[in-house]
């Protein structure tokens, strides 16, 4: 388990066992605490924001339960202490809004640092103190703000320049295609790797902005840039360094014909193939002042990529973790195999000493052959090989720069000596999203499944959500993207990431509304399979549900509508008949047109809900009536009144209409009965679904009161199941239910079947939102206390704050620890298990005596008993509820 996961699990355990007994914070502090977790455009103190009206969010804390924000005041300033409100003072705004509040001050200028703070008023109109100061840096708003040209050609570029004075502020804005490493005065700038993030370069190219104030000096300075190919066909650089001196003067250094270039030690680089690095070609000091670059040539200009330069407003790709190998073997002469114990994306850091010119080969794979040698067959054409050629001066440390691999095993060949376990380390590389969710429970296999989900997901975040991280693909397949999105949003802080990816989708959209199967578009077709294209409406909708992002809906509404209208032009009798993949990699196939028509319906509903959220009344009408038509046509065409099943009666065929309430009331029982029978008896408690059916299967089972069965599927260990992957040594999720190791399509790190992760939180921890809620304003806690499950601890750091649902069950006694953030409210549903009479306690005090709600406990608004459940309505705060059979 990596350190981060340990930490989160440890904190979750703390929450279960200790916190409910503590007052909310230290005893002396009462009232509203200063807001914390300040974010600008989802990011913490970002550099390089190029939206004119950035949006601000904050989290609230309070010593009392049942608290809300009734007003806020936000101040934006150029003063680091925010003692003057020279840019914006919102004044006291009567509003409960704490998420994505749009800037309304004086027009922001390019390349400036702004500081901000916020305070809030609670239920009783008590103001909090101001938050700590947060900041954001603007990027370059206008094309004219860029003074330089695109330059490039070779893979090493440099420029010396001098500064006469004391540097007060230095910001560099840089984009190097396909990838760059920026160096200033001998040091790497920032921690980004594989930068910039991938986009459709003909439409949009991302630049990053760095604070380099401390790296600049009075006197001679030098910039050095290494360029890699990445996803680009040419190596190009656009750079601008803006310097402000204490003395008042401003200096700008930018990319132009005065830069010099040469070929560097990176002899070859490709994402799939790997890197060849000849350390003999290194030139010491090339990125420092005083280096003689007269032998270098003048850079080329004139190639100008079409895309607009936009600020990269997502967490960058970084080295996130280091992995120590767990084993080293020597299956053949001169060949050493390291087992990293975990499938991940990234590279190896090699330590080697030996003679000059000696070549060391590192090959990467997910699998080994029986004889212990490396099996790269399932990487297809991806060579995944890094070659290091020694310079021969003592210990040399090497990691590649412009490639990455998906692997668990490393083959080391040509090592000058006998390697040791210290020879290599694994470097885990992916987009630096924060983990914000934790799930653990009393069932080991589910904890292992959660671990697989987390590793598969994060190691497939490479500025786009990739399908896999190892073979010759690693593309933004839209199907995979939407199927994993909900669990991603519960496990990681994805707001900025999906905002960017939704823009990427918009960037491939044609005037006719069509989308492509992959984004950026490399493989697959236009128009996208409807089960893939649905990523556009669904991701927008999830952004609203999970982050309350209304402005994203406004910005994307027309695009989504164009997409839906395109589908409408393709519809025949209100249904779609085209499909490329359908319920991909299913064990039992379901007709593609059926899956496409389901998504046509889902897309129209999503658009209609977007219209509802935005109050677009006439649009609501239009799309409600279109949805009704599709629903009717769908049922009519696909429902077989005799078998009481849809289409060809597969599990997926019955799951999809049940999920979207297409099945008429009177048929639900029999359709659902058929689904259960198929799982239980025809397939001996196994699923037969592909990626589409699997996403909705578990939720449908829970929706129709069969969480026990969903649990059996989730904990199943024979083929096909997640447990079967685990039993066969998986450390990330496979692409196929089958265990394959040959040259065919069978990646061992494919996050798409991780959609089940959403069910772990929604059903077992029971953390959901009721219909109509967004951004966790209203929370519904309804844990499914199934079978032999004794406890579950679930925590999500939602944009509003921490939501926890942790329960234990023993005998006739349930304990549930709940945390609800300030400004949210919740309804809790506890199962009664048919117990005769129950009482309910909160933090030891009885609040329900089996007949009525005993008022008086702060934050608890109501307790109600129904036939099967006890329902408790609460405001914000921490609670410990105990339901006891009497
Ligand atoms: C990818 C999938 C993708 C599919 C399209 C595969 O090659 O790896 O995950 O969704 O193609 O059917």
C-alpha cells in the first residue's frame, strides 16, 4: 500500500473510533471557523489561470451542528496580505453559495499575482474570521501577450540573457511540443513531467506557468529546453519569461531566432517505444550561463501550430511515488528480471557504473513467461524499451524523460556487473490528482478490489483518462472515460481534470455535432459509437452532480445539444441502429443497436436535466417529449412480452431499461426476476456483462433491493469476476474477464471495469445524493448492510467538505458514524432487518423510543419509522447513531 493510501485508511479508522466522541474542534473555539481549502478553478493557489472570471470555492467548519452559510464576503487584492480590496470586494453577499463563486471585480490583467480571502456568516448571522490568504496567478490572456515565436527543430535549445538589477518577480510561460523539460541556470523548473497535457493540437495547446523568482539572478542567466516528441509530429517551443526588477524595470525573454539548438543525448524518444539516451552526448553546463554555444545552430522558425495557446488548468503529470522492487531473478545468462510487485505507469530509475559506451537495456512488461522471462506480447507494437549508454564516470543515475511505460516487471540486460535490489527503483507517474476518497470494510477481497480500482484509475490519468497505460494505445476512449468517471469523482479530486477533458471533447466536435470514439481523435471513428459519445453529456452531468458546476453546464449546453440533435438526425423511428462496440468485452453479447438506443435516451435525459438545472423552460419541454418518444419506441421494439425480457434477454439487455426506468411498472417484477434468475441460476451467481452492463448492474441490483446479490457478485472469486482477477495475481484491473497473456487485446491495466467502485461508496458505505441535489448539498446516507459484512468505513472529501459514513453491525445493534459538512444536510436510512421494536440513540442519548422522536439533540431534525427503515434527518456535524433492537 502506498503511503497516501495508508494515511487515508489510518484517518478513516481515526474517524470511526475517536472523532464522534470529540466536540467538533477545540473546546474554546465556538462559532464559525475561518473557511479553509480555498480553491480557484478547482486548483490550490494555481499559477496560470486564463479565464476572465475565475471561480472560487471554499469549505466551511463550525463548532455547532446544523450550520449553514447565510452570507459570504470575498476580497481579491494585489496586496499579499489582502489588506486592501483593490481588485474586488464582493461585500456581504447574502447567499449560501460556497462553490464556484465567479469573480466580479475589475478586469484581471495578464501575468499578475492576485491574492484572496473569504469569510462567512452562519445561521445566526455570526461572521467567521477571514480565511488564510490564497493566491492565483493569471496566464497570458491574449494572443498578443505572447511576444515570441514558435521555434524548434532539434531536441536541445538554449538562450543566455542577463539581468541588471534585483529580481522582484519572475514568471515563465512555456509550451514545448510534444513534451519539454525546462531548465534555468542549471536546474529543472518545476516538477511537471510529460508536460504539456495532451489536447487536439490543431485546436488547443496548453502552456504551463511557473514562478521562477528564486531561480533568477542579477547578472548572467541561461534557459535550456529539451524537447521530446510525445504525441506531436514536430518539436516546437513557445516560451516567455517575464521579469520584474525591484528597481521597477521589466525584462522579457522569449523564444525567437536568437536561440541556439543542437542534438542532445536523447537519441530517440517515443511514447510507445521508449527512449535511447546516450550519456556521452551530454554537455556539461549547457543550461547554465557562460556556456559556449557557438557550435550550436540557429533554431528554425516558421512552423506555427494551429491551436490556441491556453493555460493548463489541471494538476500536472508528476512523479507521484517510488516503488522498491520485491524480487530479482536471473532466468537467463545476463538477463535480470525485477518484480515491482505492482502494475503502474511510469519508468525506472537506474543506477549504474561501468565503462564508457556500455549499453544497458531496460524492457518493461506486465507479464512473465513460465520460465521467468519477460512477456511483452500483449503490448502489441509498443517496444517499451529504454536504452542507456554510459558516459563512464562513476555512478550514473538515469530515468527517461519523454516516454512512459505500463508495467510490473523490468528486464535488465547488458548491466556491466551483477545488479542488486538497489539497482532500480520504480517511479510512479501520472496526473497529480489528490486522492479524496477512502473505502474499507470487513471483507478483505473488497479492500483488495478497491486497491485495484485506485491503482488502475490513477495510473491511467495522463492529462486525459486513458484506456490503458502499456500497449500501443493509451488513448482517451470515451466509453472508458464515462464508465469510470463516477468512481473517479469519489476517489480523486477530478474537478479540474474533467473540466479540461470535457473541453477536449468539445474540441473534436464537428459543426454537425458529431464526436469521435477517442479524444483527442487517433483511433476509432467519427461519429462515435453512441455508447462512447455519451461521455460528453454524461461527464457534464456528473460535473454538476458531484461538483455543483452550473457554469460548466451553461458553457457546454449548446455543444451537448448539438450532439443530441446529431443523434436525432440519425434516429429511425426514434431509435438508433448504428454501433461500433456496444457492450464491449461482454461474455454474452447484447445487440449494439439496443445499447446505442439506450444511450440516445440517456443523452436526451441528461440534456433535459441540464436544461432543468439551468432553468431553460422551453428546452425542458422539447427534450422531455423527445425522451418520452424514445422510451416508448424502445420498449415497443425491444420488449418481448412472452419472455418478459428485453432484446436477446442477456443480463445487460435487462439491466439497461431497469436502470433508466424504461420498464413499465407492471413489468418490473418479471424483468428484474429474469435478471436475477440469469445471474443466480443460469450463471451460477456470475455476471456476463461487458463494460456497459457492468456499470449499471450493481446499481440496478441495489435499486431493486438485491444488494445481497450484488455483494455476492462483488466478492465472487471464480470466473468471471473481479475476484478471479485478484485470485490470478492482478494488481490492477484487466481489460477482459478472461485471463489471457498472449498477443491479443488483453491489457492488465484497464480501469473500465472499475465502475464498480462507485457502488462500493453508493451502496455499501451508502453515500449518495438524492435526486435534485448537486455538489453534495443534500446527502442521502443509506448503507446496505449485506450478508456477512460487519463494518464499512467510507469517506469522501466532497467539494463542500468531508462526508463520512462508517458503520458496524453486530447482533441486534447497528452503529453508524456520520459526518456532514457545514452547508449540507442529510437524510439517513438505517435498515431494521425485520426487528420487532427499535430504539435509536445519538452519542449515547436516546432520540427515538420506538414510538416517537425525542427532540432536543442539536442538529437532528426528525426521526421517522417506516416498515423497513428508520429515517433520520440531520444538519451538518458529526453524529454517532446506534440502532438497537428492543
Ligand atoms: C480500448 C478500449 C476501448 C475499445 C473500443 C480498445 O482497444 O482499449 O478500452 O474502449 O478499444 O472498443
